[in-house]
């Protein structure tokens, strides 16, 4: 049983059944006596459909120790960052938009994901729940969502203070020359609060003693390929994966109509087991009936976890480590399923910039490495090693 709270994030390609798996996990947790919240951060919510219940933007009690929520960007912004919304509304109205359209425009692209992130943090910090199970958006949106905190930290440390000071200086002049709304300290304060909560979220979701990612996939070529990419990017951004769920595996007696499909699944199964090792892969069967409602979801959960506690960490591993080597240091980062040509490594003072495909991570170096020049980088057996020269060797 969790002693300080547990966060489990399920993600995967759209249509693989992650919502059902998340809901099933939550049911099992609650029936173990854990106060459990299952929340959807997917814009196209289907959590309510899985339970066969109507679910709103605040946690709704479904059973004794079970609550469910479908996050809503408008609701969260009104509740938490009214100053930002009021300023943006007044600005759009100044630009000539009507009241309704101006209000709609205050929810900019990306704010729906931010609202979801903040809800995770607020629920965890409240101590109201023992377990938070997240039915995350499909993989691409989840990766964008999880990379937001690093960008937010950059804005908070380097851009926002400059903008705030410049606005304080220019505000009296602008008000004399124009009736354009100018953000006041309350707006910047709300922005700082937002960015700091994003930073807190990164700390929570990257804490391997509290949070783990779980990838849901089907035994299909395109789905497996996307799961590999997800696994790589979660390592890149420091989010620990403790379990891979292989959903809808056909049974042996599935009949002649499904023979070709089952044979294809049988071919892919060893590859999935080997490629995600040492992270375990657990299968769930293809059910004859749609998995909707508490009874069906409980059956799915029992087939997945059997006698195991669904909150346990099925695998623990460090996303990166720093070790002394040949008089210097080596930083090792696991990047499975990536070729040498896909990786670009750059150094900028205390930051190590890793570009993997279209994704980039700015890794803040440990204090011991900040003053050391980067010597070399090598990729071998799914592990990227970046070498730093010792102080004596400079």
C-alpha cells in the first residue's frame, strides 16, 4: 500500500484500450481499500463511457473508495488563473471580438494539457487520494504534455522576469498613449504560479519512488513501433516506465476466422518481450464482449494483475546516471530503439542538449560536470554515454 501517494500514468496509441486498462486498475486499487482517483487528460474523454457513467470536471464518487474525473480546461482556468483569463478576455475585446468569442480565445492551444497537469499535482498535494491513475492522451499528445515543464522552467527563469520588469516600466506610458489593456502584477503573479506548478509537476512525475509510466499496446506492427518511440522519449525526459501492457491478446480457441490474426500476434510477442526488457510485459486477453461497466473492467484488471498489487513498481530503473571513468566522468542515458544517426548532442554551459528525432531535451547537468568540457559521446546497446574531461585534463 502506498505510504506517500502513488501516481500511475497510462498512455498508448489511440484505440489500444488504455482507458479500459486505466479504469480497471483504478477499480482494483479502490477495492484494496485505497482512496483512488482515475482521471482522463485526453481531450476526447472516454472514461465515462468505460464506466457507463456521467463524469464531470471535478472528482465524482463512483464507489466507496473510487472517484473519477474528466479534466476541463475552461473549468480549471476559471478556478485557478482568473487574472490571466480576465486580462486575455479584455485584450481580445479591445481587438474587437465579441464577449463569447473573446472568452473562447482565452483557452489557447496547449492550455487543455496544462490544466490536466495541474490537476494531477493539486490532487496529489491535497493528500485526499492514495492512488491517482491517469488515463493520458494518445502518445504524441502525452509526450508534448510531459515536455512542457522544461519549457516552462526556461520561461520562468529567463523570460518572465524580463517581461514583467519591462511592462512595469512601460505601463504608465502605454496607458497615456493607448487604451490597450496592459497586464498588471496580478497577471504576472498568476503566470509565475502556473509555471511553478508545472515545475512541481515535473518533479512529481519524474520521481521514480512515486510515479511510473505504463505503455499500453496491441500486437500490431504500427502500434509496437509507436510504443518503442514512447519508451525512448520517456527515458529521454526522465520518466520511469515500470510496465508494458499487451492488450487484447487472442486466446488459442479464438476460432478459424482469427487464425491469421492470432499467428501474427504470436510472431510479435517474443519481439515485444525482448525489446522492452528488463521492463516486464503483461498480457490481457481479447474479451468476447465489450469491456464496459464495473464488472467487465474488474475482470480485465484481474486478468492483467492476477494476484499482484496494481500499485507495485514492476520495475525500477534510473533514467540516467553519472559515473567516474578514466579520470573523468561519463553520463549514461538509456535510449532504446534509437540509431546513432537519430541522435545529436550539443553542449551549452550547464545544459546538455539532446536531440532525438523531432524531440529535444535540455538536460541540466549535475554540479560536478558544469565546469568540465564535453569530450565525446557514444551510443552502444541502447545506452548513450557522454564523456566529460577531468579538471586535470583541461
